[in-house]
């Protein structure tokens, strides 16, 4: 045997691998001598030893009573213990003679035999009746031998395998019934299948026997390997073929351990891992170490520290050195200090500074804390400067600048600092206080105030600043005074002014006082002026300008104007002898790309597999499983998603179709079309990720909620579907498979079109369905021209939409009920159309019939369908919709009639190019 690379494979090794998941309950090739099986009657089956075509001895059971009619010869095995199997497989190897090769037996000779089984909890010996056996199948040979084969010793061996389940008792018997064949059973093997134990995602899954049915899945919960813990419960499903399917959940290595070949090994010395997860052990950060294996953290070296807010991955640091290059600048009784950053920040960027101030005597020997003002602040400075105010004049001060960082408090050593001594000069006066108004006239104000509490010398003069309120930025005036009073003249009558005062000494000016607002006196009127108040009354004249826009006139047929059908002509613009077309966006068929990956990467977003967490399997399809999961993108919250996976062993065509569907979905962006989140193509399994629709398919949703919606709610569902199809039709995309089963419903009851990009081939059998790569599509939703001539178009989608309308109004009933596909085609061709569902308004059924026009050109466009629901309404439909008041019904019907007249009777001049 050779592998795909041409290398020889040891067949014995292959057999051992297969034996891991196929466990024999009986294998007659391992029995030497007679098998000891029970035969009935005695002249039926015989145990015969023979030589095969290679002259090797074989033991067989044979029967060849072909000359006598009504044969009923039984061969029964011994009791076979079930050994926990829920489904068993019987592999039979046998030879069968061609009846035509034996003269005179055509009336009695058979070329088949029957296989039976009987369950029992113990060996019951011979006390079993024929009627107690259950038939498994009738076995026929693929090849039969003749006299010629006997002459050359050619052994035409047949191999047939049958499965039986579910089994419930401790054991069972097998029986072979001959009804007149010439047959020899060469060997019988009975076995069952299991999924062999394996390790996946750091979880160990033990051997498990497959399920009882051919399609059943057995859920197996995994056990985390040593030094691992569950991130999500690890589970896998064992298929009936003994294969493990997509794993769900996983284990991660515990803190101090990393993954290595499906095991978790301890971090080496000098490495660490602080938390459980997928990450590998990291090397100890700078100035730290680990002395043992499986370290969770790396302790800091001597004189280095890590703050409580530092993550374990950060290097250890130390306190900073002292600030450098301090500069002081004294200005009277204030000082500005600046300094340079420490030469050694300790490896941190969070250096801050504290400034300590002490007032000293003239000799500098006695110092005490001083109450002064710091700008911007005294403690926790992030910039290397500070201004200190309110110092005493002619005094000595000592300032100490201390450098700190996030680990200073962890060190036993005092923080590093630098000190500077300064002496203040003569100070400017303090702020003027207690300003009061003595007198105010129309044009002047007299002010009085007190001398500053700290003049710090001889007051030379006072500056008075004043301006109109809210007008400081435009202009202000100043006045000087030698005394603590002043009269300000030249002011405007009846105006508010703001006044501020400051004192000046030889050391400079003090700060301005707080603002004081004073209003001048009002002017005295010379005479009364008669004011004329004029009221102007305006009368509003409302003109109703009505113009009719008439668009394309033609003979009406089926109630739809040509303007609706020839929508491309309607969208042309004619100007200066030229026709211009509005910009349009069209769908691009991904199958035109040579490489489907190029198309999917051009249209869809690639998502890292690590961003996806699969939580459960919610279904299966042709390509693989459909799962529910969550997606977490950087900077965004996680969202629920649906994931379609491409199963292992896929063909190239399946891969192209799978990626083609993603490329199609990626081109659509509409609230009523399923949204593609992205694809995973750079790792396995390949996945298509879409938004998750909580309520599933529309047909199932309607059946579950039968009769629970109002007519208005059902019409809202239809309008959403029509809006989505209008969008697709405008892009030039033909769906070909519009049906309620392919419309999904989310938690907000929003309906969205799904199922795109599947190729379809029409079979010759008129009773068949369209065969697609995604399964079979019933022809009950397909337009007649699409069935007969494969003419798919937006008009054929409109036909399908009419059937969807019927499905919605009937709460998910099957169209045409139990009619066969052949009868459906014949009935539609003869003019039969589905009747109105119970409780369906007549306007909606009329719209359905319009969608089912035999001539596709007579069917409405999708954009019209969004209006057609309203335009077709009549008086009795108002009552069905819940509008019971006659006044409301009349107003609504008047509006409907006006809209119907405007839409259906439009015309415009023809366009000439």
C-alpha cells in the first residue's frame, strides 16, 4: 500500500489502526475447525472444509438444494455477547452460484438469502422459534460463479456489511436463511465501532462506543490534562462512524505551566506564568528572577521593587536619584524654583516631586515650617518647577525638592532630595480691602478704602482701574490717587461700572482688589416724549400649488403600467441630446474569479480564529456543522454569531462553493439581508461567520406561533422581505431559492434574506426537484419558466415571493399541500393558483395572484410590491386591519385611491436618442 506521496505504508500498521475503532465480537477467521453453529433442518446447511484459490484451507457452511422448491434452511450462530455495543455491524464473505449455470433449476433456484437476528440476555440453546427472529435484510451477491470458475478454481468472493441497532440485551444470535440458493458462507465478522480515546485542546477524551443510530452523536465530556483547568467545558461528539467531530470548549494550562504537545509542562527556572491561559511562559522581567520551576511570578532582585499596580510582566524598579541643577529666582516675597530630572529615574516614568519649605533665622541654625502658597501645588508635582508666594520680606528660607516614584514607599532608604537656600527682598504691598461707595451721581462716583494689611513699606500711590460692566476687553481706564479715597468723573448716566484698586511701593505693585460693582444715577428727563407704537398685522395667504408628474403612458394590463416594468428607461435622464444613466452598484459573481480565495479576501473580512469561541452545535449541513458562538473583536464587546464550518475531507468544488457563498454575502449591506461578519480561511476549520438570528427560519417560527400575530404584523414581515429583495434586485442579483425556510428571524422579529450562491442543476425527471450543492429545492416555489427553460430572473424571484406571502399568511403551511411535484407543475400550467389562506385580506391575495402571472413580464417589480400592499386595499380590508371607525376608514381609503390614481395613470414624453 502506498500513501499520497508514493511511500510504502505497512498494511499491518493500517490494520492495527482500524482495529482501534472496530472491535470484534465474532470473527470466524480466528476459529480453527468447526464453528459449532446450529443448522435446521439436518439436510440443509453443511459444515465443509475446502481449499481456496491459493490452496489455503478454509472452513465454510454451504447449502445447494436448488432442485427442490420451497427451501427453508436455517444456520444460526452461537450466542454472542454484546459487550456494551449499541449498534453492531455484520461483515459476511460468501460465494453464490449463478442459477443460469445449472440446468433444470430455473424454477426453484434463488440467488439471495436472508439475514436475521434475535436478542437474548443469555444463551437459550435451541429453544428459539423462527418467528422470534427479526429480519435485517435480504442479501444478494455482486458476483456469482459458474462451472467455468470452478474449473479454474476462481473464487468469486462477495463481501456485504449490514448494521443493526439499537441493541439493549446482553447478547444476540444471528441466523442465515436459505430459500433455495447455492451458497457458501466463507467468513462472518461481527463488530462494533467506537471513538478511540484522544487528547484535544488539552483535554483527554476516553474511548466511547458509538450511538445506536446511524445518525446519532454521542456527547463526550473531556477531562483536563494534569496542570490544566477548564476555560469552557471541553466536549466532543462521537459520530456513528467512530470519528470525533468539532470540539467545543477547551482547557488551558494553569498558572506556572505552558502547553507542549497536548500536555502542560512547568515553566523552567528563570521563566514564569502568572495566570491560567493559552500564553507561554515568559522570561523573568529585568531585575527579577525565579529560583524554582512552575513559578507564578518572578521576585525582584535586592533593592528593586514592583508596585501593587505593576503587572507581573513589568520589570522591577527602584526609587529615583535626587533632582539636579536646581535654579531659584527671588522676586520680592516670592520665589520661582526649577530643577532637572533625576539622572536615574529608577527605570520608571512616574517620577513626581514634593517641595518642603522651612523658614530660618538669620544664622540659618533654627528653621521652622512656614505657611506659604505653592503654585501649582506643593506635593505630587509632575513637572520640575514651582512658584512659592506669601513669603515674609527680608527672611531666610530653605527649600528641599524630593524625588519620588511608584516604589519609593517600598524602600527602607529615605528618598533622595536636593536643597536650596534663599533670602527674600522687600515685598510689594498686600491686597487692598474694604472698598466702599461714598457718593454716586449721574457722571461720577466717590470711593473710599483701607490701607493694605501688609504694606511692606511706604505706600507711594494707589491705582484705580474701572470699566463698564461686561466691557473690560474693549476698554478700561485708570486713575491714580495718593490717598485712600478718590472721585471718578466722566461716567455715563445710569450705567454699571466695575472698580478695582491696588497699592504701589518702591518694591512694586500689589495685586488688584476684588471687583466692586457700582451704578451711576439716571438722567433727568426734559419732557415727556410721545412714543408711537405701531403694530403690524400680517394675513397669511396659503396657496395650494398642485402639479401632476405624468410618467410613461401605455395600455394597462393586469394593473401594472409599463413604467413599472421598464424601470431602467424610467431612470434615464435626457439633456442636450444625450442620455445619462444614474450611477449604480452591481453584484459581482465570485465564480468569475479563478481562485475563490481571491474573491473572498476582496469582499469579506478575515477574522482571526482566536477571536471566535464556539459554544454549541445547532445544526448540520452538506458542508459541515452549523454552530453558535461568540466573537470578540479588539475594542468591541463580544457579540453572538452563527458559524458555518467546512468539514474535513472537502472536495475542491465544495471549497469553491463554500467560499463563493461568503463572497456573495459580503457584497450585501441591507437591514433585511443577512449580514456577513467575516470569514476564517487561514486556519482550520474554514468558517463563514454571520450575525446570529435567534428565532431561526421564518417557516418554523410561524408554525410555532400559529395565529398569534395581527394582520398588520404579518404585512410588516412581508414588507421587510420585499425590501430585502428590492435591494438584491437593484444589485442585479437573482436569488433563485426565495422561500420562508430561507428567511431568518432575529430577536426583534426583523426578517432577513439568507442562503446565497448555490449552483442549481435541473434534473430531467419532472417529478424531481432542483439538485443543488446544498441539497434539493422543491419546485413549489419556482416560476414555470424557470422549471421549463431554466430562465431565472428577478421576475422568477417575484413568483417565489408570492408563494412566501402565502406561507406567511397561512402560518407556514406547505404550498400545494400533499400534491406531488408532477401534479404541482401540471396544475400551475393549467392555471391553478393557491387560494387565499384563512383570514387573509383580499388585497393581499390579489397581490399574490399578480406575482403568479404566467407571463413573467406581467408580474410586478419588487419595488412596487412595497407599495402594492397599500394600493390594493379596499374598505373591508380596513376592518380586518383593526380600523373600525368609519371616519378613519374613509380618510385612509381616500388617500389610497389618490395614491393609486397617481401611480397607475402616469405618463411622460417618450425619450429619443
